[in-house]
C-alpha cells in the first residue's frame, strides 16, 4: 500500500512533509511533556487560530499571521506568569481561550467559516505544495539545529530550572527561545493534523515513549519512531480508505499508546506473579 502511495506526487509531498512534522513535533513535544506543559501546544495552536483568522480577513498569508500572534501571545503570557506569579495552567487557559475567542469574533465579522479556515482547523496534508514542503523542511532543519546546539542547556532547565538559574544560565532568554521554537513547531504541525488535533501530535508519541522507562535520548528516538510510524501508516490508510488523514494519524498514535500500555501492564503483572511463585517455592 505504501508503494502505491509513492506513485503520486501529492502523496509523496504529504509523506515528506508529514515525516518532517513528525520529527519536529516529537522533539519539541518531549520537552513540553517533561516540563508538565503538555497543553501549552494546544494553547499555541488556538492563539494561532486567531492569527490565521486575521490573515484570512486581511488577505495576508495566514501562516505568517498565525505564527506572529502565536509567538507574541506565548511570550506575553510567559512574561505575565513570571512577573505576576500566575500558575502555569492558568496562563495556558488564558492564551487558549483568548486566541479562540479572537478567531471566532473575526469569523463572525467576516461572514462565517471558509474552506481555507477548515483546512487549518482539520489539517490539509494532502494539499501541500512543493513550496509548503520546502518551507516545512526548512523550519524543521532550523528547529532541530537549535535544539541540538542548545541541547544541554535545555535539558538542564527542563529537569532543574532553579539549579540552572543558580549555575548562571540565562533562563529567561532560553525559555523565550524555546517558546518561539514551540510556536514554529505548532504552526508547521497544523498543516498535518490541524489546529484541533495539533497537541495530540506533540503529546501522545512522547507519553507512549515514556512508558518504556529509557533515558532521554532513547525516549526521544522512540517518540520520533512512533510519530513517523503514525504519520506514514495514517496517510497510507487514509488514502486507501478515503478517510481524513489527521484523524487517522492521531488514532493510530493513540492505538500505539494503548498497545504499549497494555503490554507494559501485562509484563508488570507477569513479573509480580513470578516473584510470588518464587517466594512460595
């Protein structure tokens, strides 16, 4: 089925862009999950929704307006959290609801939903052009390069921010940079699964990978592999069965999580039973 998919240009572009997005979202998502900010990606996507609505209303390329508003909103909320000591979950809720409200307001003023807006809400990976694919690859390269360059600093902040601050690391600057990278990753991921499902692409593969109880690098690799598998199989199945690619990809990722969880639970119970039998003997 995958070989048949590779015969068509639009599906080739979908797979290339999809794999690129899978890698980016997995890497960024792992830091978000470990920071206990899993819903931050959801908030960024909803802030981007308001920006996309602005772009469609003003005839500006929506992805740029979405990225701009997403970054500005995230930086503003982060600054507010640091200065006013507002809980992280509350700031996420503020960003999410504000972006969504702005988008809905602009949609009502412009006369309702359009086809372009639906493609951003639910994803349009099958419609990516060569220019879109090259843009996604470029953004992926930039994000991964920065993550690799600042890997140790980001790791330090993720696991012990207070100790990192004491050691002299520029915590605020690194956090702002990471927020910008996360915003870019969310905008890129929207082409694959849309605004409504983008957080699942950031979270589910990483939560699944964490169930293996490996180190950070192995967990990141497992997460990337799960995400790529979900994208490739999801696109293939959606094409063969005429299903929505975004929903198919997310459901496959969810199925992988449930399978790994079930196997882990079975292995744990089997180990306990074995220990009990050894104790009796």
